[in-house]
DNA sequence: TTGGTATATCGCAATAATACGATTAAATTA
DNA sequence: TAATTTAATCGTATTATTGCGATATACCAA
C-alpha cells in the first residue's frame, strides 16, 4: 500500500503516466516553459525566476532529467539546462496519441 | 512543506499541472482508455478489467471526476462512467498547446 | 592556496497519494 | 420486507512528494 502497482499495467500506460506525472507539478511546468523560451537555462536563473529555494529547484530539475525531458551541461561553475528536443518529440507523440482518442460510437450512457 | 506552492505560479501553469497530475497514474490512464473504447463504462467492469480493488478504482474515478475528465450516471444499482467529451477537448487543447512549444533559436548551450 | 560562486546532495518535517478491508448507502430482486 | 447487488465512504497503513536548511562538491578567481 502506498505503492503504485505498475506491474499490472501495460508498458504504454506506465509510460504515459510517468510522463504526465513529471509534468504534474507547476514548478516543473514553469521550468519547461522557461527552457523553451531559452532566455536563460542556468539553474540559478530558474531559482530567481521561480520563487522556490535552490535545493527545491535542483530536485525538480533532477526529476525532469530522470524522465529524459531535459539535459544539463556543466559550464564552469554553473549548469545549463535545456530541453532534450529529441526526447520532447517522442513524449509529444506519446501524449498526443493518448489525447487524440475518439469516443467509440457504442453504448454512450451519459 | 509537503505542500505545493500553487500561489507562486500562473493559472495556466497550475491548470496544466493539475491535468497532468490526474493522468499521472497508470490506473487512471487505463480507466480513460477503457472509457474511450466504451466496451463498458460500469464501475464494476473497470474493477475486474483493471486488477485493483473496488475502493481503489472508486477513488481513482473520483479524482478523474474532480478534474472534470469523466462524468458518472447512476443506472439502477450500478454507475456508468463516461468521458466528458466537451471537457476532454478543452484539456486536449491545453496540453497540446503546452506540448507544441518550439525551442527558441537563442543560446542553445546543450 | 584561499575565498567566492554555483549546484548537488543529505536529512528532515509536513503533507499527499496509493491501496484496501470494513462499512455504509441506495437500488433492485425475491 | 428481507436479501442481494453495486458503488461510495471511512479508517488506516504504507510509501511518495514537496520544500528547505545545512552541508558537500566542484570550479573559478585573486
């Protein structure tokens, strides 16, 4: 209990859920939007832009990186984070495939 | 702590995150997929289809309903759940708008 | 080498999410 | 009415998430 039973779902269902979960926090949405604007991709800039503490931002960046949405590049003392464009395309495909379902013309009861 | 600081984010960011969070569990993904196929939308069918206990499914259905993704219709002793097609279109628009961002041709450092 | 800067990690507190047994509520059926 | 069926809710155990202060690490500059 308290633990998602991933093993009873398909790989596709788990993948959709994992991606959605990574985007299921406003800070991570804000980070992704900021990286797309690419005004700056330095961690410290994200900290001052978004109003959360540095360790918190760092943790969110880690989660986005684990799912593969972003990648980081060390530049001296700072780290530049960017959208992984290739991965983003793949994720887009997965999510849009899920979103584009059409209701079957079967027994609609409501 | 342990509490998301929604107030420091925009309405749009919170909306994207809320929707994504609702889809951030494989059981809820499976429920939505099943309702789209519309083979059956009765709660009990979802329970036997997905391998989770009835209270657990009921709880996931409640979450999907709170976000407005699905709606339920009482039919005798059972309840028929369906995708809220109107809401789904709106959600699709929000998420696709987010997914369709293009990388700014600025200072790509990675 | 010493000091400053930037980021990651650790540890912790508080809250949320997941799952399910037990129970309740409501409608149907016998 | 009594028994059955179906789903929601309650209570609770377990794990996950969120957030941040303190600290560690790594690099640069003087």
